[in-house]
C-alpha cells in the first residue's frame, strides 16, 4: 500500500467515525427533549423533596426545609443551569454545617446577599432604596430580593403584569386595594392592560425612593407626562395629549418648574397632578367619585383655596386649549387681546420711532449755518 493510499484511508476512517459519533449524540439528545434534572438538584431533593422535612430554630420558630420540584422546574435559575450550591455556598457536603441564625427572617436576610454575585447593579440600587433605609433604621421586615422575587421559585416578575401589584400587596395591601378601584388598576386587573401604570412605573423597581419628598413632588408632572403627553397612546383612549403642555403654562405649572429649577429640596404647595386627581385612587373625570368630577371639583380646589366660591370653577378650562366650541366667551376675549395687544405695541413703537426721527431732524436743522 502506498503512503498516499494509507493517508487517504486514515482520513476517511476519521471522518466516518466523527459522523457516527455526532449522529449518535443527536439521536441520544434530540433538540426537542427536556433538560434532565441537574445532578446537584437531584441529590439535594433526595432529602429536601420530603414535605415533612423541618427544623426548629433557636428562637423556637419552625422552619420548613421542603423544596418543591415544581418550583425549581419553573424557576428562571434552574432552567439556566444555576444549581443549589450557587446560592448555598457554605453547603458542600452532608451533614450540613449548623445554622447559626436565631429566626427565619435573620436567615433570609443573610442569604439574600448572595444575589449580589450575579445581579450586582440591581443589588446596589436596592441598597439605596427606601426599603433598605427602613431596614437600616431597624425594620427587619423591610423587603429584600427574595420577598419580591421568591427564593427557589424565581420567575419573571411581570408575567402576568398584574403580578407586580400583587407582589407589592404583600406589604402595601390597603394601597393596592385602593389602586384596584382606580381607572388604572381596574384596567390592569380586568384585562392585563399593558398601557396602564403599575406600582414600579411610578415608584421605580429596585431604587424605590420616598414619594413624600419635595424632589419626588416637583418631578411628578413629568412622571405623569410619560403617558399623558404621549400623543399616540392618548389617541388610543380618546384623551388629550396636551394636558402636560397646558399645565406647564398654568400658574401651578410655572410655579412648580421654578421650584424644580431653583429649590428642588424646598417643599412647596403649588398643585401637582396628584393634588387634584388623587394618587392611588385616580378615577375617570365622569366617575361620580372622581375628585375632578364637575360635582366635586370645587371641594378639590378648596383644599388650597378655602375661600373659593361657587363661581370659582366656572373660570377653570381644565387641561384644554381655549376653543370656540368649549369656551366661546374666553375664545373671543383671547382673540381680542391677541389682536389688540400687538396693535398697541406696534403703535407705541411707531410713535417712539417718529419722535426719535423728529428730534434728530430738529437737531440737525439747528446745527445748519
């Protein structure tokens, strides 16, 4: 056999072997097959799959050690190959080291810090949030990562979208129940409307700040404008997208803009959106319970203007441009002033210009020989 024939046979033997190997692997693990249970999970669940597995903490509190297979199967971590020891870094063998935590809450607060390894950006944001500040002040029940996202059953937090508000309800039940009755909450709960704001749209996600501060207050109009100045979105619901631009030109809006630019940390009482429309209880203007319903508007105005009389609201045009159809009297008054004012100004300018010309001509004449 020649050297050339030997190399040729060797090449084809290697090629054939590689083909058979790849074919066998593809048949053994078809693309449509589910991922097999990961080995570490399988080992851990041999004990932790027992629903009766429990322990008693030093405080006397009972702690369930049962982990549901279904919870792990639907977790975003397990599907990505992230197994038990990724979070339980101190457990490498059995028997496990003794737990040194007095209560279940102390245990949770110790373990949630593991989230920083993979989610450092969001973790840092959370440390600057109102929740973290509450914990620092001594409230150890303030939410941590696992309170909102879960521990072994971590799933997408917005599927369905109403789940976001339900998660917040764990601590803020009264507020979320009020929100459910609002025009935003009712649309969300009824048909998962993707256009209405949920808690995190207004308050933030991980970096939740105190909404009672002056900084949050002066930023509120821009917050609402995120939706209500969106022409395409407002057209979808038959609403005006001019409300924010008109508000900015109003006395309230001008005053707020000055405070925001000059003194953002100083509290002020000029009306922002929530002062008139409500916060979590915002309702449609034609709802009898709405604060800006025509029958309730005077009472709303009297919150800041206690001496306002019954004719007060007649001068209010709402967040609407002045028009012949809606406010004919104001329309003609505005037309008169927008025409008369330029006429007066131009007359004054012409008069002054003529006086300057005349004075100049007189001076020149007096200087002539």
